[in-house]
């Protein structure tokens, strides 16, 4: 009995040790970004490199906003990503619920089409998208990027929501229907409140995918006023010189919305675990 307790304790310590090592490996790049953003130009290339800056400065954080139009970049990114995320989540919820609850001709083919659309790299669609938007005079507009991001996000989001709706018992639909609720009322008032964890996961996926997208934003935007945050960060890499402090400071600013949206929606994951609904 005693040897078993010792063995369990050793196993626990070893597990925490391994987790600590992996946590440090994951956190270190972020700490290095923070460290680099606080360094002066003189201390950037010191040998050996300083992990903790001896003379930290906020120069990079202020120069990012003064020397570059990052306010416009953030405004464009918010308009495009919030719009595409909202549209993707709304349509994926409707499509996922319909696929989960109704049997119709072509249902399997439609699901196969959604899955197949994820098997090909999105870069293959760059030239077709560009030609279509050029003919419609949509190049260098928010609408072009919104349509593009929605087309990439809806198939996978629909699969996510369909899987979550499949886990919600159909008895809830039937009970609400017996009480006289219409299908739209059942979906809005009964199913959606239970599906918040799935909606939260879908929202986070859509937002992160749109916020970090670089290639299509680079090709489909031309003027400085229409560029997004990833493009603005990429432009900090010059042909002959890279201001590493500003690059890292801009990257930290770009991380803030992602952290906020995750913290905001994280509570729905927790509350969903204790939702008082019957699951199949």
C-alpha cells in the first residue's frame, strides 16, 4: 500500500514536470516577443541577448501608432472579421440544425461537398476569386474580403454545429412541438440556448481564421486605407532593415482582440458543461 502511494506520487510529479516543460516551451516565444518589444535599438543585437531588457522602453509601442496607420488597419480588420464571423455563425447554425434534424434528398451529397471543400488548399482559389472580384469591381473593398472569409468558414463551421446539434436530444424538439411551438421558435428559444458552447467554439474559430488571414488580404487590397492588421505587420519588414521592436509591439497589439474574444466566450464553454438538457 505504501509503495503504491509512493508510485502514484512519483507519477504525479513526473506528469506535472512534463507539463511544466511543455508550458515553458509554449510561453517562451510570447515572453520573447514582449522582451523584444521593450528593447531599445542598442540592446536588440547585444551578445549574449538579453532576455530581460536592462533599459526597457515603450518607444516601439508609441512609434507603431505614430509612424504607421495601424488605426486604419485595425478598423478594417474589425469591420471585415466581425462581419464575416457573424454571417458565418448565423448560416452555419441554420445549416447545421437543418442537417441534424431533417432528412432530405441530397443530404449526404451536401455533407460530402462541405467536407470536400476543406480538402483543397485555399490558395488554389486566389486567382479565380481575383478575376471574379475584378469583373465585379470589388477589388480593394471590404465586401471582397468578407465574401472570401465567409466562403472559407461556413463549410467547417457547419460541420462543427451539425455535430453539436446531433448531441442535443431530439426529445426537446418534440416536447416543445407538443406544447405548440413552431419550428423557428423551437430553434430560437430551446435549441440555441443549449448550443451556446458550440456557437462559442464556432465564433472563436471564425474570428481567429479571419483575423490572421494574410494572403487574400494582401492580394485583394491595394490602397493603404484598406489594408488589414496582418498586412500592416508584414509591411514592418523592410527590404534592408527590420525594426524588430515595432514588429513585436504590433504583434502584441494584434493579440489583444484574440485574447478578449477567447476570455469572453470561455464562460459559455464552462456553463455549457452543466446545461440541464438531456443529451443523446
